[in-house]
C-alpha cells in the first residue's frame, strides 16, 4: 500500500508539472511552468553564461504578445501571493497555476473533504478549522471542467492537493496552454540548434 502511494505521488507530480528545482534561480522558478520539457532539460545543464543567453533566446523564440501576457501575470502573482512567499511569491502552488493557465473561470471556497492534519483526540486541542478550508479553481477545457484544489495550511500557505489532481484532463489543459499561449514561434530545428550551441557547465 505504501509503495502504491509513492508511485501515485510521482505520477501526480509529473502530471501537474511540479518537480524539484533550484529555488535560488529566480528566472527558472518564474518560467519553468511554461517551459517545454526539452527546454528544462537543456537549461539545467548550462553554465551561468549559457543560462543568460538561454533566457534571451527563450523569449526571442516566442511571440511578443506571449511575453507581455506572462509579464502581466507575473506582476499579478508577485503582488497577490507576496504574503505566502515574500522572497519568491511566484514560487507558490497557486502562483504557478496562474502563470500557466491564467485567471480561472471560477474560484470557490469550501470545507475540505479531508484534513491534512491528524484529527484531534479527546485530550488534544480543538482542531484548527482553517486546516480544512479548500480553495477550488475551475477552468473550462473542451467539454469538461478542470479543477485545482488548494488546501489552506496555517499560518498562510495554500498547497495544491495532489490527491485530487488525478484528472487526466489536467495535464492536457496545461500542455495546451504551453503550446498555444506560450508557443514557440521560431523554426523548431533552428531553435534547438541554437540551444544546443549554448555553453554548458564544465
């Protein structure tokens, strides 16, 4: 049972594009959610100089409207989610989803169907009801609705509930948004060639 839970967790993290990444690299933490998998792989192997050139090339390969939209979203999450992460407000679960998908069609607050904390015993302190508050973001996708559920973790974090994140349409929605809203407009062969020529770590 434990092994099954671990496998499911890895599948979920892959589907929602949440991977381990260097938190000190501001540019990467801001952009990784809209990067294609091959771009992330290349970026991690580059030298400091190579990464700087990659960052310029990344937006040169995309439409100017895409960059303007991303900057607008980045400005929004930097203000709205600053209390949750003062140093990198874009590096939070809600901010990452917003950067990729934009504004949800609806946001609902509900009492969570389960608590991330151990239920209190008779001798323990009363349960913190905030730990069971859930924020649900809804996005229309084709003839479906895709839901993102965030659990409130005191004192001020909203964490994506990965156990509710097994809907196969979630990954499809995110990939569509990468491929359309932040599509690579440059000739793909030329783009890959230029990326391959960037300086790598020694």
